[in-house]
């Protein structure tokens, strides 16, 4: 097949080869997809049609099974999809040629060879039956699946070898397995053949069939190394390079390029292009006479196939050694963030071979040394959103941007990616309030910029901006503070840390310069507990006259209802905020409000009462205090809407975005601002401009990724979770499962919103908080169950992407629920009733922490 068609026709697969195929028993099949690496496995791709892909596969089988090795070998050839059947059958071709070659060149050991075709369309099955090749029958005696029927096609031969035994079954025997999974009669593309022959097969079904046959998923998630059959004909150089680059952009490793010699010396420019990165092998010209049985050609080509086989085996051994060495090397040279290295053993290092969509492919150095698929429930530190299709699109578009622009400086310049990205931002998350886009490189620096913007416009508005001593640092100036919430977290740079309340990150041991330049309010939170959404008020807000019945909600939607603005609680919030803002601070001013809208992520996945934040925003804007929304985590559909401001029902003066903005593929951040904020920096002197910037501001690759991701996430054609009318995501987390988990005795509280599900484990003392190791056992259980999680102390969260199907989210919740029960039972036995007798606080623990 042509690799260029991979994204559209995913079940038009390359050939799959297993050298020394390792059999596994049915009991070894695990829930998460996995592929053993006990023996080499390769994909064979071609750069065009009729370039000899099947010949190469047959030649490799010949070189493997007919080698003078001291021990017998196994070789499996799999053709997932075959058209033109039965007149054209690659698996039968390989099977027959090996049998014919054994008459001319005996293998060292006898070969037990088998050929099988599993399913075919009705026309293909009828043709096979007419040729006495099969006894077609419906599967399991019932109706055929998708118009496909099972075939009774199975042929077994014994190819005699130099060391033929007595036939009693005790002698050493090599093995050849040659199979076709699905077959259609018409010699057209599989999708077209399936449509015409009423034999439609979903891509997932092909995956399932291959998995059942080989006990593993063999497509892109496992990134099997590839051999590319190039094109030696006129025009073949560009076709081969295009195929190679198509594979590379999808993350494949190509271990060798091999093609037929057509006398055009295509190998010379190809070798110059690959620069010794990939071996290029040239096979003799294939006889064009249809009557030629190719026996002489295979024998003459044996040396080339031996070289290719050795290259493949060497690449396999090198890959295995790399995977085995990585944990120790990582512990020796990495300094991981937010990690106590004394708590990480070599066995505790996760070796990630690749990512495909929302899944990691993780190498496990166990008995069978396998690659295992794990759902990334951390969304790779809250940045990831692409499914497999978007990942490929982003890789292609980012490659284009890198090739076109490399990097160009931004000040006083314009280029398409930056301009299109800025326009999309102002027409999306900034619609109706923002007029300017300021680019930076990550969320923390976007916050630093936002603080500078807010302090400038505040100073100008209240008349404390020095007009005649711009740039004079010696003149004493008023001190500006921020208004922020306890439990908030706005980044790791020094200025951003000053805008957050004291926590494990701001103490002297972590940040000796920290002073906490702000007024930090304790916010009310909402959460789900025992199937009921509840409100928790901090002591300073709690009002005895406020009725207890009003501390619960009939649904999550009620929490966000604007009618709450007229409630008694709204007045209580307003009074509490006004009292704090009216306090005397001498020469100090509250120069900005900064909040994480709705969800405090690093603070422990706390859901702040949106009514409180709305009242807070309105009061600050009434007093001309600029409002900053830190949407680095919450923006771009993380909470179910493109901007969390839509959930609050109010808009900021300044907002910061990053993470999901680029689909999580590459760092980029923006700070959006109103026109009033922008004009505060205008003047005749450059010193009045915003003197802040980054070498990679608005880099073309990042802006291109952001443009693609922003469009993709909000397009119902691409993202089937988007409800066009409401501009929101459909519910991703099953309500019944969520409520069941919220009622579990081990759970203190639950949050479910947008792409986020979080729970806090019931714990006290050292078992609660960011430094807690309480959840480690549950963490390990989930990882073994195919879910990669990283906790926030005793808070466990699952995070998906805006495009994740709800069915996947339900599977995650089922796994969480199952492992949570096992964890709870184990803790109960280990703690001899301590957990049962403990009296958890009525209010969830507020974890002042980060990831």
C-alpha cells in the first residue's frame, strides 16, 4: 500500500512479518493491548503498487527458514487485507514459492508450512469454492459478520530438509505460517471492494482480528519497525522519499530501504538523501516473463535477503538493548521535576516508547519483555488533547511550518501562522472582550506578563503612574499587591509564585525570596459526595443565618445557574469580599485580581463555587481592579467549554492560555488583553512600552499547532463531542458511575467536569496533602490495569482530551472503581480498622500543591 493513504484507509495495512514468531497461550491475553518483544516483528511498506513487496517478504522467509543456523526457526507472514482474491493471494504466493524453493535448495531443518485465509466477502468465497479452494460457511453457523464469511481454507505441507527426522514428531522442525485475515474478490482498494461486495469491515474489526491471531495489536500504537520497499523505476526516487517521510511523520522507524534494479541507479541519490541513516539495498531485476517461476531470481537474490535479514535482526537487538538500558541511564542523569529521587527505584521508571493519540506505548522488562498500551490519564501533565488523527495532522502541519519558516523573530514583523493564530484567539476565547494578543513561551511567563499588564493599567487608572520619571528605579513607588485565592497556583517563576498563597512550593526550602505579595481569600468549594453536590464554606464566610438546606444542589447545572446571583448567598459573598477590600493597607494597593476560573488544578482539583468567583470579579471590576483569568489549565475545552469564562458568566480584563492551545504538542502561551489595558502602554517613549519578551515569541511551529488545534477542537465534524448549539462538550463521564464512586467509603469528594474527573481519598494526618504517599498502591494498580495516573497526594484524577469518546471515559471509571474497591479492602486489612474509626473532616482537604 502507499503509506500516504494511511490516515484515511487505516485498514489497508502493510505486510506483517514475525521472524522466529513466539506463540502465546490464550490465557496470556491481558485487558490492555500488548505485544511481546521476545522475537523480532516488522512491518513491510511499499512506496507504490507493483514494486515487489510480496517478493521481499518471500525472500525474507527464504533467507530465514533456509539459513544454515544451528537451530530451527519460525517465520510468520500476515496479510491483513487482500483484494483480487482468490486469483491474487500474497499469502498463497509466499507459501507456494517456499515449497518450490525447498525442492531446489533444501532447508537445513524440515519446515512445517501452513497457509490459511480466515474470512472473505461472499463473491470472493464463492470464487474460492468454485476453484475448490474452500468450503465457505457463515461464521459460527449464524449470519455472516459485515457480509464476510469464514473460509475453510487451510493447507499444510511438510518441506523436507537436510536433517529430515523419522517423522515421529521429536525431530527439530522449523515453522512457516502464512495467513490472510480478510479477502475481497475485486482488485481495487479495500474500502471500495468492501462497499461493492457488501463486505464492509470496520478498521477496529481488523485490529481485533489481528490481535486475536497474534495476541497483540500490531498497528501504529506499537510502532513496529519498518522495511520500505522502494521504487527503482522512473520517478521512483521521489516516490520512495515521499513514502519514507510519510512513515517518519507518523513516528515509524525505517530500518532499511530495498528496491528492484531497473538500471536507473536510483540507489545513488537515495543513499545521498539518507546519508547513511538507512541502508539502501538493491535487488536484481525481476524477470518480466509471466511464465518465469522466479526460482532462479530468488536464489540469485539470496545474498541481498541475507543482508536485509541481518539488518532487521541487528536493529531489533539494538532497540531491545536501548529499552533495557533506559531506566538506569535515566536515574543516573535526569533531574525530574516535582520528584523525590530517593522514592523512585529503577523498576519504578516508566519507559515510554511512543505515544499514539491518548495512549502511551510502555516497555515492560518482565519475562516476555513487551510493549503495553496505557491510557495517559494525566493528559501528559494537562497539555494533551489530540486523538490519533489530530496527532498526525499536527505533525504534518508543524513539519511544514518548520520547513517554511524555521524560526523568525516577532517584534514589528508579521507572518501567517502568528496572524491566523491571533485572529482565532480573539474570535474564540477572547470574543467580546479582548483586542490584543501577547505571545510568550509557557503558562508561568504568560502570568508574569499579565501581572505587568494589570499593574500598569491599575496604576494609570488611579493616577500613581510616574509620568516624568519613567525608568527611574531609584524613586520610591507604591507597593502593588494581588488579590488571589488560597490553594491557587500560577506557575513556578518568581513573580508568578509571589501571586499565590503560602504552600509547599513557596517555603524557604523551595523559594527563599518568597514574600507572598497578596491578599489571599479562602474560597468556598463545591463537590460531589454520596451522589449529592454540596457546598463547603470556609469559617470566615459561614453565616449562621444561612439555611443548611441551601448547602446542597439538585444537580451540577444548578451550581452554574445565573439565578443564584439573586440569592442570599450572593449577598454574603459580596459582604465578605467588600470587607477584605476595604481594609487599610497604608501605601499598598490591590493592583490585580488573579484566579483560576472554576477549578484550582494544582491546588488539588478543587472546584471553587462559581457564584463566589463571579461576585469577586464583579466587585473588583467595580473598584477598577484589573481581573486576570489564569486559564493555562482550564482553557480550550478542558472544563467542557472553550473558555472557563463561559462557565462563570463573566469576562476578565486579561487572560492567560497555554497547554491545550497547541494540542499539547509544543510549548506556546498567550496573554490576551482588552484595549484599555493595551492603551496604558502607549506613549512617545519606548520605556513606556511593555519591555518583556522571549526569543521564541510567536514561533511559527507553535502558532501553526495552535491554529490547527483550536479549529479542530471546536469543529463538530472533527470533534464529535462538540454540541454545536450550546458550544459545549457533551457529557464525557457516565453519571451513574460518577455517583457510585462518590458514594464509596474510601472517597471524600468527587469532581466531574468537562475532560476532568477527580476524587480525593478519605485520609488524615500525613496521609493527606501533597506529600502524602497514601495513594501509591492505588496508583500501581491502575497502571497495571492500563491506566497511567500520577496523583496529587491523596487526590487521584483522570483527564481525557476534548475528542475522547465517552465510552473510553466509562472504561476508565470502571477500572478506577474496580481498583478503588481492591485498594480499600487492602487498606482495611492493613490498618486494622484505623481507617474505619477515623473521623474525616466535614470539609475536603485543600491541598496546596502542584503536580
